[in-house]
C-alpha cells in the first residue's frame, strides 16, 4: 500500500487538486483509498470519489477505459466507435472526456453527449448507431459523494461478468493509468476522433418512447406529479407524458441539475423520503399519481393516491401490477417470455405462468435480463422484464431497465383504472384474490468501508454455516448456494444450479423464500423476504415469523 501511495504522490500526471488531497489525508483515509481496488460489481464499477485505486477518479476511470480499449481491439477491427453518456453527478463530463481521450489514444472513436442523459438512452443509442460499446458515468441512486462507470456491449446490454472480467484482466496486464498523457480534448474533436452529440440526437429515443403505448383519450381530472430528483429526467420526463396528453405537474425545485441532490437525503426513488416535495405538490393539486426517476433514469418510484393518503408501491408489487395490466391491453402470443431475477418475489411468475407466458429467472442485475433477450430462440419473444429494485422493461429496443418506458406504462395503467373507477387498494386486493396473498420486504444492513466489506463476507459465511439453527422449527424445502453452484434438497439428492457463480444464498420454504446477498453497488448486506399463502392472515403470520428470525440473527452484527 505504501508503495502505491508514493507512486501517486510522485506521479507527474497527478493534478494539483489530487496532490492537495493526498497531503491532507489521515492514515485512516489513506487506508480506505489505497487499501483495496475498485472492481466491477452488479452495476459496473462504483464508489466514492477521491484519490487512490479504491476511489472513482481521473485515473481509475482512465484505467478502466484502457481495459475496455484492449477488449474492443481484441474483439473488433478498426474503425470502432463507443457512445459515452453521464448523469448529473459531480465530475460527470470530466470523467466522460477522460474516457474519450483514453479511447482516442488507441484510435477508437467516441461519441459523447454534451448534456447529462439517461442510461436507457445510452443503451438505445448503442444499438441505434451500431456502436461497438457504450460507457455511462453514473452511480445511479447512490448519495452525491459517489460516481461510477458502466460498460455496454454492442447489443446495448451492460457487460455481464465474463466480459467485465476480460476488461479487468486488461486493466491489470496492459498500460498502467500513469503510463501516458492524454491528448487535448479539443484537438481530438478537430481530428474527428471525438464527436459531441447535441440535443437533436434525442429524437430517435423520444420517437421510440412516443410509440410505446397506444394513445388514449386522457381524462383531464387525472393529474400526475413527476420529479427527476435532480437527475437526467429533467430533459424530458415530464415532456414525454405531456406529449401523450397527460396533465403533468413537475417538481420544479428537483428539475435543477444539482450534483449535491440538495432537496433529498438520497436521490433514490425506492425510498419514501425522496418523494417529500412530490407529495406536497400532489396534495396541493390533488394528483392521482406521483412518479420519480433516479439520477441516471433507469429506476422508477411510484405512489398512488387513496382518499387523502399516498400509497407507495414497492418494486415487485408494481412489476406484478404492470404485468397484469400488460396482459389486459396486449395479450401474450405464443412464445411470450417474461424475465425476472431470483430475488424478485414470485407473484409475477405466478401471473405469467397462469397466462401461458414462459418465465426466465436470472441472477440479480438487469444486465442478466438484457443478456437473455439476445439469447432468445426464434420461436420466442420478449414480453416483459422486471426486478424488485424498481427496474422495468417493455421493449427490447433497450437492453437495460428503462424508467421512461415504465413512466409511460405506469401512467397509462393508473389512468385506465382511474377511468374504470378502481382505487389502488381494490386493484391490489383483486390481484391477490386471483393469484395468492404476498408479504414481501427488503432488509438493508449498511457496513461502511473495507472493514465493512470483510464483515459482510463473514456474515454470508455464518448464514451458510448456520442454516439449520437459523430456521429451526421452520420447514425448509431446499437451499440454493450460487457461490458453490449447489442446490441442497430436503430428502433428495443435491442438484447443480445452472446460473453463473454469484455470492447469493437462498432458502426456500413451501410458502416462499429468503435470499441473502451483498450489494454490488452499495456498502450493504441485502436480505429479500417473500412469503405467500392462500389467505392474507396466513401470509402475514408466516412473514412475521421469518422476518423475526432474520432480525434476531443480524443483531449480533449490526447495532
């Protein structure tokens, strides 16, 4: 570690602002910045901004792009082009330019958006412009001190592990990020190795979105509040809905491109607190629906008015409602396939299979859904994809979760029910009555820093080792350990799991499942609980029993 610190301190390429940070850093800060290296996780490479190999900065971005360049040169022949986008976070354009400058060193062309643009638009643009890859500078819904780096292949799908591992290999074995200077950005523009993309380049994506759902005669009494949470949705989130005729009120204070996300604790539409301003505006205007997208525009959060209260929908419930609605307006044809993840509650799977829709389960992360779309045989077609973490996809023209597709479909769905006089509790009750009662929850335990990463690994080991003790008195049908690739079945022989290796451990009961996994994007341990039963009372009782066991078990690790 000391040698790496000295290498940074003495490098002639190090900017003055980075040198000053190093001079003032404490020993603890240096340990966190240099004691480990950032790696590719569920959502690409993501971390706090700062100096050192364990932080997002000019050089870790440059190093990742060196790895990408060698990966592309191994796979394709020149000319090669890469589309680059970034969200509204600190240093977004700075890091995007470094990507373009690094690629230019290898004679790879870049097309870089001049303004912050959503991740799903990048995915769409890679396919539309027939590029060989895409880069998004984003940390999604993480707090303002974070940034990140996501890679997309020629299909517009985020790099799956074996591709990311190849990039990581080249990062370690090829040019070091201190090995060469970057050519001036303006010079590269003049040479044509870098091309800037203006707002006119939004037209293809917007035209695609405009045709996603059949137009309806909008009831003007149906009002919608939308917030981009200071993110890329500022560009056209509200515009999309207005162009479709909806009566939209935008949270203007959150339309401001603020990299500090000053009006929210965290720009995460998965948490109710992010909707504080939207809810105030909703009550003022008596809006039927509140919608919010995260900074890079791939997640959608939703709340629906019931009497004088807004009911917040979790990601799996909204996904099930959208699937049920999609079946009503666009009945599945032969070969329809729905895709979801192993940690997403089973309600959507039950709905799909009841209507003859095949279901593909993937590991956590929408990249695996995107990958499966490309692998569909000719006698099957993509019908719908979603995951519990507020990600939805209706059209495979995008190969990642798309908050703007979801924005359109969700608004149309609740307008449909508004016109039919059904409130949200009635809609949910009817769905549960038809398919079974579900009680789901996601527990997040935060463990910060390198020490926290070690503790999470120890927790996962303890969970695997103490399965019998943890679930004593509860009938466990099987366990699925995606790290070892083994499914342990009660009273039967063990079987092999077919999905790729991942640090996920699932416990399956007759009435549901629990999944444990370290987050690939945040310093968190995630525990997914999903319990179902024929009656609500039975589902709630079983849920409370399982959740209670988990909370008691985790008390020893987290105060």
